[in-house]
């Protein structure tokens, strides 16, 4: 019968200033890191209350390295969207209330496979100090006060994984609207691509940064020959991702009387996912359609951009575990 070890790596701690905190990760095969973000609510006026995204702004970057090479490298917000859209996890909070200076609690899961607790998809056994977690904090970001954090991990002793999930960030500022290419890493199997654009689909005449997206391998369209940003977002519903994935919504109304009445129908505005689209090459979770990049001369995402500003592209790679043990 299999076993797992769920333990506390760093107890509740208060970072004294912005900057990096470096922690050695456990040496057993590792399936999950649980980053606990634990600030005070800053709701001195009700308009400053935020459900999720502002809390994640406390974590400017999360980097997991093996012997100095990145396995995970992304912002806290990007990792939360990855968890919601790709892993199909649900983000859990405790005390998610609007009371000023109440202590909030949010858990950000960081996974080394398509799912957690999967012995054939996790990070293999390492020696002490080889696998490290670097957290870059912004303790003065808006939306909270008095940041605390802790880190817990889940190990799978005796596991012999075949693959590890690698997720890194490619950042680019588009010089102009129209056709723009972002080159992807070559050599591993590509299971998906999480795409962020500064401007989402909003307003009377929406002009999202990501516009229309397609994927090329050796200058030939593959999989996604063309899809509009907003349609790709809708495709997530086919995969069973709820809308909105962070459950954020408002019920507006004119409340000028003590007489009870119904609010208007809910609106979904600035949900955490509103600037993101997922190019999923593994919809069945069996690698049937996953994109092999080994031997390719070039693999790239092509954006027919409708706004010229910053984008982030996060390739989701399947890496042979033996690369980390040889």
C-alpha cells in the first residue's frame, strides 16, 4: 500500500521586507507544494475588499529550481490561474470576509504533474539542497496588510515517476498590433500553453491583446490553426471548468430602503481569469494530442494582437523524470 508525507516546511512567518526567501525542499519524491498566504484584510473602505487576485499579488514570483535550473517559474497570480484552468483545482480560503483587519487565509497549490498524489507524475527523489523553492514577496501590494505566509509539502516516498511537469514564463511586450510570434522551448512534450494578455475582452468594442491565436511547428499550423481569444476562453467550459473559476461575482442594486427586495442578476467582471486563455493539447488527460517538440526546428504561438502591450506565455511541458536523476 502506498504512503504519503504531508508536512510543514516553513511555519507561519512574516517577511520583513520585499525580496526573496529561499527554502530547501524535501528530498523524497514531491507531488505538491501548498503556499499559504495569510495577510490581514485591508477594507478600510468597502471598495478595497478583494476576494482573491489582490492577495496573490503578494507573491511576485515562485521559482522551483533543481541544481539551479527552473522547473517552476511564474507569478503567484499565473500559478493560481494554472491551478484553476489547467489542473482544475478549486482555490480554497478561510475567513474570506470583508471585515477590516480580519486575518485572511488562502492556499495556492503548486503541482508537479497533471494531478496531485500521482506517483508516476511527480518530482523524483533528490539530495538535500538540490531542489529549492524561491519566493519573491511584495509585502506592500494593494489589497491586504501585514503579510504572513507558510509552506507545506506533500511527498510520495518510494515513488518512481516517469514524468515531471515543468512550467516557466516567457514574457514579451508587443511592439505593434497584428501578427506577433512567441517562440516556445523545444525538446519536451508540450501539453498546454497558458496565455496572458494585458487587455482582456471588455468594453463596447473589445480589443483583447491576444486577439486570435494559433500554434505552429516548423512553420506549419498544428492543433490550433486559429481561434479568437474569447472563444478559447469559452472552450474551458467543455473541459468542465466552472465560470467564473474563482467564483467572483457581484449582485448590484439600489439599496435606499429597509424594505427587502431582490438584487439585479449577477455580473462577472474582474475575475482572476479574465486576461487568460488556455491552449490545451491534452484535453483527454492521456497525451493523445500532446505536442512532441523533440527534433523540431521551431515551435511558436502566433498572436494576431488587437492591442500592443505585455503578454506572458507559460508552456506546460512534460519532462522525462530521468533528466533530473541522471
